[in-house]
C-alpha cells in the first residue's frame, strides 16, 4: 500500500499549538486521546513514512547519562534514540513520552547525586516547549526492577521538585505501573509518590487484555486513577508475540479491539504504541516480541486508519483551551 506521506494529517493528526510554549497546563480533555508512537528512531521513521504523522513520540533515556538520547544519539540495544533529531525532522510534533531509567540508583537520585543530570534534562524539556510526559522509574512495580517503594517515592519526588524549582511548566508527571505481578507481592499503592507529585496514572498494556485475571489488574488500576482524580495514560503498548505481517487479522481481533475497548471504557487520555520489528533490536532479539509494525499488514493498517477517524482521537488543532484540561 502506498504511503500516506509525512504531510498527510487525514488520520494521524498533528496537534497544532500556537507556539510550543502554550502547552503549559494542558492534558487532553475527557473523551479525547492523544496518539504517540515509539520507541526508537528507526521504528518511528518507518511509521511516519508508511502511515502518517502522529502527535508525538516515545523515547527512553537514563538518569546516569543526563540528556544523552535527547541532544545526541543513544544506542543501548533497543534501537537508536535522538529526540532533537526527530523534532527537527518532524517540527509539527507537540508531545513526547519520555521514560527515565534509574534501576538500582533510586537512593542516589533521592539524595541528590544526580541533580546535575536531572537539571540538564529539565532545562532541555523547558527549552523545547512541547508537552513532555515524564516517567522516572517507569514500571516501578515490575519484579524485574526490584524497586524499593520508599526509595522510588523519594527519587520520583526529587525529579518533580528539581523541575519545579527550575520553572518547567510543560512537564507532566506519570506514575507508570507495569500492570503485572508486583515486586514482592506488594500493593501498587506502596509506590505512590502522592497526589501533589503526579499528573497522570500510566500503565503498560501488552498481553493483559487476553487474560481475565490480568485484565482485572488493568481495570483496578484505572479505577484507582479515577478515584484519585488523575487522567489515565497507556505509556507502552504493543501486541506482544504477534507477527503482524502474517497474523494481522488475528492480532486485530484479539488485541487491538480489546485494547481500544479499554481506551474507550476508561477514557485513556494518552495512548503510546510501540511500532517495532523487535527481533532487529539486539536488546529484544529472541524474546518473542514479534513484529508489531502497523504498516507491515494492509488489513491492520486499514483498521488502524479507521480507528483514528473516530471522534475520540485528537484532530488538528484540538489540543487547546476547549479540548484540554488544566492540571
């Protein structure tokens, strides 16, 4: 199928803002959802070339490296990332889903050992002016991250406090659960930094939508978000294990319909999709993640296009005072 072209805003809408700094205080309003795509430069370029322009992108950096991955390339086996390069190539992008790795360094972050790196990231975010959804210590409760709750809370708060001290107004703080079995079987609430430090509740959606027990984890967290008065964000999502070039119809029936149903049922405000040929990324080779590129299957591409025509998905110019809420 022929590409739509980078300037086509028919289906993958660019959210135009009058001056990037005007995103201050804005989150998509009830009933509206922002589409972001990630998570490495190659996968993002492939999506844009074949499908069209989303509202923004996803990227991953490490607190240990400061702005590496933002101002210069970062290659960690999960695909190259260079956000400034993407913003230069796609100047209409107005949002960034930014994960900040700090596994095993939460105590040092909390004590101020990485204040210089945090301040550099904050300065970069402030200067770019786009809406940035920040996820320090993402998937905090995943057993693979072995994250101590009190250390996580202190480190998360450190990030928020440093950004606020520097007057960064376009940062939105996302408390991002793995939505899986938790480290040491602890309640997710044990890691909660507090209402004053969190703008959105975030979660990962992989295969949970295919399992009743795990779907309940998603629903419980969504209800916790609603009870806390926090908008919901899907920070990472992909139909793990599906090879879309050969199993696109099955993936659409089983995973995409269920995931978009969850978006509708729980009014997800930001949806980040991982568009990747996973086995080409050394970090993920042989782990069974599949090939989740929307553009790799014409049926999936058509269905995805149709989904994006629904009123929920933000159209050009929609992220403004009438379609957004303040903090």
